[in-house]
């Protein structure tokens, strides 16, 4: 089966070039006239020393347009987020309009295969999710998607990353919670890579540190951003403005706040260590103004994140996008259409690293094993759409059409055999049988087949990807590490 990834999107452009320029001009005005609240003294000092105006009493940093554009330009325009296959087959080269799709984080609950309910997530679920992601070809990376509720905060970071690294070779990204956690995660990854230099050459981990919308770099996450940047580990600085709650209700207004927010994070990383691989990030969506509840499956989330793709492309910064979630509690039709619509919109817009694209239900609160399998099918179809239509002398097939002539057929043609496995997306989960065959197989619907697939993978013997000797060394060196 052909695995499609890293293909150029950009066919869908909800913003015109004039729209992009107008949003950009407004962002620069916001950064200069409104400013960013920066709560960490060290970060304030960095901005001041670079030429920004700092209101000490209010902790407001106002950034002149020239300084903003200079700092933004220091961020690399392409970043390779590596897997751990020596041939590079699992690498994600993000930037431009290249499209990769995967999981997201961090859900507190899990829905087991075949279940309609949920339970609290544990460290063992990171193991299970990583194993499933490793087996599903259309999920290109593993962003650690659940939070181990049984662990204390000071050991969560290293155990989330350690378990993920032990059970998938795909690139691993994750949110981090403490400075010591960041340091221990990096130390562990350096040991696995073989040296600090080898990890920087081929970074198979990346970190997420958040910007707090609207227009705020808080003390805690700023420390984490600075720590990641000092260590030159790829870092995402996403913001999550919600239309009508923490941003204007209009999508254009949301894009202004989002862009200003995440660029503030990009600038902080570049002030810390120029050239740090930093990723423009969006987790933006809308609020249900009847309840002020966050909505994850709205079509507007797709529009926002597609528009943000164009903004990231304008700044020549790799883009971490959000799509694919559902507000449904179970794997029903709603879960399918909400996930498919937003995934398709953001991928066609050229979102580089589309997280949350697989596995999430219930407003991002629940990670579903079955939905990972279902979304793997959706993502295969989405990436086929991203690939588009190839037009050349071979695919246009004039000589073949001439040879077949009126009333002819193409079933036995060499051209058909050559293209049949690559031109069409070959479904693995979807039902394509006639009714008698479907009935004979037990009348199974999609969620039933997905549960069977998930169980078959999880029932296999787990294989540790970190050698036992190295696991023992890591446990001795890093306090609180529970690596099996």
C-alpha cells in the first residue's frame, strides 16, 4: 500500500493575498501598540535588550515592526522532525506546504477498543497508543496524546516521553510541564541517540510550550520555551484563542490574535538562541456562545487553521496545525464527518504538522483506540486528495485510449496494472463488499471493524525499542523513570 506523506498542499486558500497582508499589518500594529504581557523577568529583559519598549508596572512589552520582523526571520523555514529509522523513511520535513498528519495531546481519558464509555488514562495507555500509531501507516507521527493520571507531576514528562520512545520509531512530540522534566527528557533522548550532537543532527523528539491567549507569555511556559531553545530542541509555541471568548468572534479577528500570540513565542525562542527550530502553532477554535464551551469539531476550526497555514507560509515558518477532532462522545457519524471535514480543509491548505488529526473525541478530552484506526483510514483519503491529479503524457494516456478505441476496455492493460495500486487509495477498513458478502462476514459496521483491528494490534507481543541495557542505565540516571 502506498503511504502518502510530505506532499505539498496549498490548493485551498480561504484567504486572498490581500487578506494575508492585511492580517499581517494588523498583527504588527498589535505587537507595537497593544503589546504582549510578559510575566517572566528574564524574558522581559531579553525583549528590552533587543529594542522593545517595556512597561515594568504592567509587564507589557511593545515590539516595533522592524524588531518583530527581524526576530521572526531568524527562525528556520524548514525543520526535519526525525523518526528512528536509519533510512529516514519516518522523517517529517516540515515547512513550506508539506503535509504530515498525526495524533495530538493531551487527553485525560481513554476509550477502550469496542467501548462507548471512557476511563482515566494511565501510563499503560501511552504504551498502547504508541504501539497502535507505530502500526498505522497513515499516522505519520506520535504526539503523546494522553496524560498518565496516576503519576505525580514531577515525573510525568520523562515517563510520557520514555514510554513513547520505547514503543514507536515515529517522531515523538509532547507537551512538557516542568523545567526539570524538559531537562530529563532531553538527557534521555541524548542517551538514546548516542550523544547530544547526534540528537541535534537528527531530533526524534520535539517539545510543545504554550502561549496563553490573548497576548500573554506567562511565567511558567516562558521558562519552558527558553529551556527548549537553549538546548536547541525543536519547539512548538501554539496559541489557542477561541472566537467570542479569548479572541474576537470573527475568524479574521481570531487570526490576528492567534498570529500575534504564536509569533511572540517564536520571538522569545529566537531571542534565547537565534536559529532555534521553532514552529508557528495553532490550536485555535471557537466557543459555543450559548455555554462558553470549547468546540473541537466545528467547521470554523477548519477555516481558522487553514487560514493560519497561509499566515505561517507568509512568514516562512513551519506550521503546527489543529484538525480532526470531534465533539461526539462515541465513534458515530458525527465523529466521522467532523474529523474528515477539518482534516481535509487544513491539509489542502498546506498545514505542515497537523496534530489532533487522529484519535480524539469529546472536546479533546478522550483519546479513542478505535478512532485511531478509523482516522487512519480518513487520513489516507485526505492525503490522496492532497496529492491531487497528476497530468503528464503517461497519466493522460492518449495512446492507450487510441488503442482501446470506441467500446474498448482497460482492465487488462499494462497501464492499468502499473497504476492501479498508486492512483487509487486502497481502503483497509472501509466496507466495499456487496450486501451478501457483508452479511456473511457478520454485518459489521465501521466501529466494529475498527475495534477488531485495534485489538489485534494490541494483543500482539509488545516489543521494546530501547535495548534492555540502555533502559537500565536510564532508570539509574533519571529519578522517577519507570521505563519497562
